[in-house]
């Protein structure tokens, strides 16, 4: 955790160099919109105007939630183990999409409620699922810290192996309930406004979910000014692990992509712990879950994609890479004003 204190701002000088290079391309200024800003941000993180995101990986954190016992989900937590195994073995939703964009995928057991027989699933299990947050804290402080440190350590390992871009993903039945509780506290909004149907709930199920979020907050009384406490009391092991990925990205200078609402909840916690983290984060899409937009705004981030997606696993984050790849191709290979007879555009205000 001492590494968090050593996080520094990104290199704004390099960011300006990236902007100048964008403006040298023979096209209207800023005509690739906020995608240009994302490439500029990546350059600032990588501390080079020669932006390169060819080595990338999706890290899918997996864990179970005790709050599932409150009837807040359509299926049981046994699905977490099954899906985690499928992701590790390359058979799930994230794998199908990632393979199209040259993205590796790893799955990490942060706290699945059972032992999963799968050699390819990375075992970093903190415990067999969190406790039921409606009756007490989901994790101990020691467990939450261990999960964060695990996420940061994974980033360090990936950095050493040459990875240039990380996409965050998750798998954990019940984790939209946890994310909704985190959002309610961090955004100061009623449970009704930040709690959605998740993977699919009936109206009665949604009522139980909202009740569980309210009860968890009432029982635990988390302080929104103490984001680690919010995570410990309301979070999940996979959310804490993703929090570590965001903090690790800032420490090791690797851009990290936010996926959906659960990933955004982890990003909000990381931002609360160290606001400089947002300089290393890229928002991919705005989840169709009610808390999605508010959590990204809390971090000061603007998503590129607004398509009503809510699949999870890192799928939305992976989709962003196709846009980033196109932007990098334009940024590096398009003709420039000094190579043509086209008059350079001027910024008009």
C-alpha cells in the first residue's frame, strides 16, 4: 500500500507533444473528437508521443458475494465458478470478443465461494466469498488491503512482461448489488436511483435488491470520505482487486480501461483513495446500469461508447480498443500538412 503514496501525475509535456502531432495531420482540428483526447492521455501515461498499445490484456477478477443469500440475483453463486473457469479456458463472452482484437485474457480467483478445478485460473483467493454485507462488513480491513495489493502486484508483473494496456473485467454473481451500495455512498444518492436489475431481475427481485443495499448501508454506516472503508464494508474481493489494478496502473504507468458499472465502482474507490488515478484511467462505455454515468462523472471521466451495454467481464472495455486502434493508425500513418499542399487549419474561437 506504500506504493500508493508514490503515485505522481502523468507527463503533461508529452501530452502536449501528442496534441501537436494530432494537429499536424491533414484534417480538421479535433475532428476525431474525444478519441484524440484518449490517445493524448495514453501518451501522457506512457511518457512518449510514439503511442503503442499493441501489447494488451484483459484481467478478469472473480469473486462471490455473501449478499446473494438475500435473493438479489436471478441465479446462485455457483455460476461464478462456472463462468470463471470458462473465461480462464478461453470459452466465454470476453474471450470471443478479445480474440478479434489481439487481446489476451486472464482470469483471477480473488474470492470464489468454491475451489475451481482449472489450471489456467490464477489462484489469488482471499477467502471463499465475502460476508453478507446486510449483517456486517463484507470484508475485514486486512482482506480488503490484501486484495488491493494483489491487484497492484498483478499490474507490476504485467508491466515487466511488456503489457502496454490493461482492460479491467469481473465475474461475480451479486456484484451489481455491491456496486450499487458503493455508488449510493460515494455519490450520495438514494439506493433507488443507483440500483438496477443487474443480470436480470423481476420487479420483486429489484425491490429485494434495493432493500439489501439500504440495509447494508444502514448496518455498516460507511463514511464516503473514507473510500477504503466503503470498499471494505460494501465491496467484493473482485472489486477490491480491480481497485488494485487502477492504483497499480497509476503507480506502474500503464493506462487502465474501465469496463461497466462494477469496474466503475472500483475506479471510484481508487479515485477516492488517490485522485491522481483518474489520469491513468480510460472510460470505455457508460453502462446501462443506473449508477454507471454517475460513477464515471465522479472520477471526472467521459466514456466514448454509449450503447446500453451491461454484459460485464470486460467486454465493453475490449470494444473500446477497436476505436483506439483506429485512432492510433490515423495518428501514426495519415498524411500531414507539411507533406501536402493543403493549408494547415487554424483554431477558431
